[in-house]
C-alpha cells in the first residue's frame, strides 16, 4: 500500500443472517439438505475507498446505514464477510460509549487497561496518565468504578485516553454527543491539533454542522452502500439531508453539480423566489449594530395550510449563529393563499464583521407529519463596521410579518 495512505478499504461486505425465530435457526442447523431458513441482510455492500494520512473525514448516513459496522471492521472489532481493510499506523478508537471499558474497574485502572489493549506497557502508560487525567477533568471520580459514572464523565475519560496514547489514526463514533459544550470545544481543538500534526481523523456524527466545520472530506453511506465520497463537504451534506427529508424517494445524484444556493426538494407547491437584506441607508453593504430587515418572497401555486417558516444565519464555517422558526415564535401554524407573498423579519445585527449565510425553508405539517412543501434558499451577506472590532449576538425577532402582494 502507498505509504501516503492511512486506511484502504477494498470491496468490503458484511452480511448478517436474519431468522424469524430461534426455532428457524435450529432447523437450518439441523436440516440434512442444508435448507435455508434465513434472509441475508447486507449491513455493508461492496464498499471501497482510501483515506490519506492527515485527512479528517466525516462519515455520514441515517441510522442503520452501516456507519458503525464499517468502523468496527476498520478497528478489528468485527470481521468482514468479504473484502479487506489495510491499516497503516496505530489506531485509537472511541466507538460505542463504554466499549472496551470494564465497568468494575476504576477510571485509573481502565486507563492502564485500555493502554494494554493498544500494546502499551504499564511503564509507558504511566508517562501518559497525567495528561489523560488533566484532559478528562473528572476529579476524584478517577478512583471510582466507572459503573458509577454519568455518560458525560464516561465520554470525558474515554476520549482523554483515546487522544493521549499518540495514535496515528483517531476514530470517533458519535461518542462526543453526550459531552457538555466546553468539553466538546476542547475535543474539537484537539482535532485541530491532530490535523496540524498530519494525523488522520475519522469522525461519525449526526451533527452536519460539525462535519462542515471540521472535515476536509465527507463519505455518505446509505443502506450499506457508499453513495458519495467528495472533498465538497457541503454538497455531500446537502445530498444526505435530501435523503433524510424525502424518505419515500430513492437516492440519486444529478448529472449537474448541485448549486448549494438553490437546494430544492419536495412538492414545489411553494417556492421561495427571493431573499433581500436591507437597512435604513439602503446601501449594498450591511453595518453591524443596525436594525436589519430580511424580505422573503414566496410564490404559492395553491392554497397552503399548517405552514412553518424556518431560518438560520451561519458563519462561513457553517456554524449556526442564530436560527428560529415561526412555530416556536407563535406556537401556531400559518396559511398562505395561492399567489405571491412577502415575509419580513427584523433583527438587531450585533455581529462580528464578517460574511454570513442566511438559510430559509418552508414546510407544511399535517397531523405533526412533514408533508414537505419546501425549497431551501441560501443567501450570502457581508456585515462591516467602521470600528476595528465588534462582537455580540443577534437579538431574535418577536414575529415574522406576512404581507400578501396579490
């Protein structure tokens, strides 16, 4: 394998036998002619890819798509039915919360236990213990059995061990979702440090903003198959979100490249045709600290009820600065007649001078189920200041005002 490659996955397949009952399993085992009483379930189906050293890769997909199975095969927890995985370097993995920990051992004992599993001697682990304890920051609980830990404490200790054993490849599967904000921030700063040291990170999460913010590349797994593998992370995320919302349709990739400013899905019964930002001076540039009006134009092709408008402002890294929806504001849906309408949102732009993305979408709900009459639109805006520095947060609007122009 090329020395620049950290992980090489070749035609990886994992098949499970599903039986309707334990009796069916027994019948198959005893049948003299080898009759099958099971159905094959392909958790992974002919998956192949390579990950280079120093890459941070996000693996995304719905629950049950095969992400965790893939990681368990890469780390050696599971064996593939067919295909192979080649690893170049030492792997440290944080898979299911508590995996590899003995609940009867104390936190300190589990530190050494985990180190031994990775091939380190007790003497080598003794040199790493102080850094692990400092990063975990769980106080005297380090000397208590881990069965008494909260999920957050468990995640702290597990991640602290995983990153402080000097791995070449770090694999994290959803385990950080239980940590508090401060701990998650510290973890992502550690990811940045790993990236600067040319270490490989594989990150599985359902937080698409974290994938956009932290990953150079995204791999989309759907129903056991690799659907998309691209360095255009935002495009892969948009494709995944389309599948997630449109559950009844089969996945496909259009021949043309997706325009992330015009990401469409749904019935097209309503279209968001324009988004405009304005301030009192009417200039093209927007100034921080000023009252800013957002005008959203919507064209309805028929009368629509039980509507919810959602919107969010994100920075250039994809982190949500502010977001809301009309259902949360008023605790009720709204309706629109066939024709053209304008919706107005006002907020005090107490922001750091920078470029931002404004996302907006429209949904119709029937008996709490999304009927999906949507068209997501994105607009890039820039806020500037006459001062050298300013910071703050948006003051959320109290109401979205609707004006019919037909």
